[in-house]
């Protein structure tokens, strides 16, 4: 595997770990997320990083199999370009449903 792809995979893993860290002292509940502007913005920023890294990976090697990679890239684009239409519910769904799967896939690709 290309070294740049490995770097981008580590960036994804680190961004997911950072998102998880935001909930280390509070229950991981939508109401807590919804009521904390700083956490929402920090999560959105990390999803931007994840989406950009995935976009670079897919450009470099379209054979890498990562679930929902295109949807994650699309979400990144929505956050950046359609910031006024970002849904807290959709972002929360990504945090709860998709990031744990992505983290496992990334660790598998890295070889952890």
C-alpha cells in the first residue's frame, strides 16, 4: 500500500478517535450533542478531515474497499459547501452508525 494512503488512513483513524474523545466525559446522547455548539463544530470539522482523506485515497487507489466512502465524501462536501443545510441528525447518525464501522475498516487496512 502506498505510504500516502497509509498517512491518510491514520488521519481518518485519528479524526475518529478525536470525535470519540468529545464524549469521554458525557453520555453519548443526541441531546448532549445537539446542545453543545463546540462539539457539533468539532465533529463536523473531523468529518471534513475524514471525507477529504477518503477523497484522496479514492483518487489514488479506487480499488480500496471502504464502506460508504462516497457518502462520507459527499457529507464532507455538504458540510463545507452547504453549511446552512447540515442536519445535526444526519451528522449524529454518522457518528453512531458509520464511524465505528469505518474505524474497523481503517484499522484492518492499516494492519492494526
